[in-house]
C-alpha cells in the first residue's frame, strides 16, 4: 500500500507514465502527480534515447554527419537532411543546381505528408480508434514506395548531398507522384467524414487542451502547435529558404488553441503540401542534380552559421561553428519537439488523464528528436 | 438406481451452457479479429486451419500452458478470485435465458431480475481484480468502473422497468411469448405502448455497450491511457478467463436485448419460429457491437456520465411515464 497516498493532508500519488507506456510512442517518461484522475503536476523525464548527435557531429567530417540527420526525426528525415545541407552549403558557399532544389522540395514535402499521415493514425489510436491508423498507413505506403525509388530507403533517408541530391528521379516518379496526389485528395474527404466529423472525436478534442499563444511564445513552440494557437509562423513563409518563395501555398492557422485546432492545422497542411508538390512537378526543370565543383574534403571558412527549416513538427535549426578544418567545431541542433514538449507540464495542469494524453498526442512527439 | 430425469436434464443444460459460453468466448475472439481485419482492409487470422478457424484453439492452449504469474505485492486471494467472479455470473445468467420456447434451463419467474443481479456481480469482480492487483493503473480503472456502473445502470433499469410494465411479467419466456407472431408485435415496434420504443431500444443498446465495457465505453481497459486497466497485472489464463467473461457478457447482453425488444425466437414474418431466429438476432447484435468498436474512438468517463445523466436518464424516465400513462388510458 505504500505506493499510494502517504499522508492524509495531501492525497496525491505519483503515476509513472512511461518509458514503456503505449501512449508515449517511444521512450518518453512523464512523472505525473495525480489528484485522483486529475493531473496536479507533470514532469517529462528525458534522455532514454539520447545518442549525443551533437557531439558525434563534432567528431566526424562534415559529410559523415549526414546519416545522423535522418535518425533524429525519423518521420520527417528529409527536412533534417535539408536543414543540415543548407547550413553547410551556406558555410562553404556552394551553389545548388535548380533541379536539385526542386527535387529537395518535392521529396521533403512528400515526406511531410507521410509524417502527418502517420501522426493522424497514431493520434486517433491514442483516442482509442484503431482503424484509421491502418487506412493512414495504406496511404503512407505509397509515399514510401515513391521515396524508396528515389532515395533507396524507406525511413531514415540520407538523400541530400552538399551541392545537390544523391540521385536523379526515374521515369515513373513524376506520374507516380501525380497519381498519389489524386488518390490522397480523394481519400481526405473520407477521413474528414469518418474521423473529423465524428461526434466522439469532436467532444474529445474541442475546447480540450488549451495552449495559448502566450504559452507558445514562452516555451518557443513552433509548427502546428503554435499555428493551432493563432500564431502565423511558418519558416517556409517567414524565413524563406530553398525555392519555397516560388510556390503558392497557404499557412493554415486556427485561433481556437485546443487540440482540435492542432488536428485541423495538420490535416490542412497535407493539402498545402500536395499543392506545393503539384506546382513543383509542373515547373520541374531539366539539368544536373549535383553542383560540379564541390570539394571532396570540405573545409568551410571560419565562422558561425545558422539555418532553419520547417519540419512536420516545427522549426528545426542547425547552428554550425567552423574553425576552417574538416570537422565542425560546434554543432548545435534546435529541434522543435523539445520546445513543444516543454510546455506540456504547464498546459496539462488540472486536466484529466485522458484529456492530457489527447493533448500530448496533439503535440506530435517524436522522442529520438527530443533526446537527439 | 433411480435418477430424477429433471436432474439429468439440468446437468445436460449445465454442460451445454458452459460449452456454449466457452465456445462463444473463443469464437467471438475469432469473429472480432476477422471483422476488425476486414473493416481495416486486412485479412486477419488465416494460417491455423481454414480461415484461421483453429486459431482460438491454439490461443487457448497457449494461454493455458503459460505460467500463472502472481506478482509480488498483490493480494493473492482477491487477485485469483477476481477472474472467477467475472466468469461465474456470466455463465449463471445463461441458465435463465430462453433460447426457444422449450430450450431453457430454468424458467424462472424473476429471470430478468436474476440476470441484472448477476450483471452487477460482474462489475464487482473487475473492481476486486483491479484493487487486488495493487497497481495504480488498475486502481484508476477500478474507480472508472464504479462511476460507469452508476451511470449506465439507471437508464438501463428504467428502460427494463418500462418493458416489465408492458409485459406484466419478469419471466423471460413469457415476455417473448407476448411478442410472437411477426415483427410488428416486437417490443421495439410496439408503438401503441409507447411511441419512444425504438429509442428505448437504443438506450438499452448503449447501456449494454457500457455494461460490457465495450468501445466506445471501454474506459476500464483504455489501452492508450491505462495500459490495460484492470487487467494490467494479469497474464496467462487469469487474463484469459477475464477475456472469456467479457465475451460471455456480450452474449448475455445481446441475448437480453433480443428477448426484450426483438421478439426472442420469433420469426419476423410469423413463419417457423425457433432457436435459429434467436441466434441470428443475437449474433447480428454482437456483430454490431464489434462493428462499433472498430469504428469509433473511445469516449471519456465524464463523457459517459454526461451522456447518461443528461440524455439517457431523462429520456428513459419520459418513456416510463409515457408508457404508464398509455397503459392507464388504453
């Protein structure tokens, strides 16, 4: 009985959620102080999958760190590829051919759609609905097939190179991607009819799990979390990189601040990513996919460089400090979910356990990216 | 040696009822897996036997050969007794259920009351198992079971009282007897007794889902919140018996709904009434229960409480008053 209330004055107990709990999607541990089924205090405990990616970056050459980037956020690996190659290209002054930039955007956006689809399934699974997961995986499978044909892998991509991409697309990629866009556009209304408009789901998400814009600024939350709180911030629009300014797309912003707003932001972003891919496929230029004069041994000039990209979960920034040698002097990774998770402790105070877990699901946590 | 034929009859029914409950528990798992698979556009079990039909057998053998782990720190008596407390009342309830006009083990005059009494013991079993586990997830789950118990039993019993008023008896065979002769005689379409009868059936069905801890009301074992809820510490056959009890309760719930609302063994068109019609209706309801589980996300327990106190209880009381008024007038 010692596990329960110790004294009568403060009848709370500690509930250890994780690191092997089905709702934490990995090895996140949350120490919950519970008052009945209400959460009095929540403390995320990190570090169960810490692999010292930053230190690893400082111990190997610039190019050797590339595979690591795909292993942080394994669901949107290509955006991490993109962030790292961009900062190194900025440091070394490498010009990227236009076709390579288009391929980067197309594959990264496809990857974003696959990430959102997986989140959609896993989130509904958190709410107790099992079937949407398999429908979402069915769609995601098509993206994995497309990306496999280009990048050679299905999950932890390492496709981008300094000065371009590793491989040009084959003949089937463009028609295959167009077919997929058509298919997903036909499927999205089904998801909205079956899931979004479901009365139980609406009751579970609407006006539950409020995260104010104030709180987002305080903790540095980015991505769908802050866009669900009415903050119009998307790195692709507001600190444009690559060729994103050439495309016409909207940033979905919802003012409601609840779990439903974050859900709707991601569902709308799938459509916006499809729009970007469609435009990029239309404009896709011919030409080389790799810059010609990229030195074999890269030694960027001395300096301090930063580059941010918009991943499926928010703003991912890489800061590198070069001392002019073939390894980075310092590599700092700013991952979005770390900031997004840090507001969980404040946001879930006084909430019921099932609602808090719905809130946690709506943050879209990827644990290896939090721990790095 | 003279043996009373009544005793032989009862023994045969006892064996039959236990076999029926166990077979149903085993093959409803198969049905659930197959149905879920097809809803999710998968195939489901197919390796063991044709269409995976031997899968329940293999699962049973696996569960039975596993070691019964009693974790350190649990209350060993409660821990071991709880699965039995769930299973036994479920089997007992079968005794009073009339599958046809002749196929009933004990034609009790208070059969309906007996079934609801047994159903309450089932909740107690879950509560004891969770409490005995000394597991925090299980204890939260136990608290949920109790609040759920209060929420759903009131509208369910009020609806049942309405039906008892219409039928004038608690004998399940007699309740069915009054509905014979075609679907227009069934209580669900008995609009002359109360125009709210189809809604009363819906209320009963929703309460039945809550009573059997089925989705969307499966808060007691919400796997994404409470790991496995009350069953967190159970493994092997202890878990297996809980599971069988759960499916047996679904069969009971579907049977009672069939008897009270859908005319029991009556044929919808007045032809060849018999046990097959009872089974068709019962399995159709069970199919629907499984269908709902794989379609809807889970509610929260305050969602269920709101639903119960704000919607189900007022409507069922209106139905009760309306029915008594109609009975008085006509």
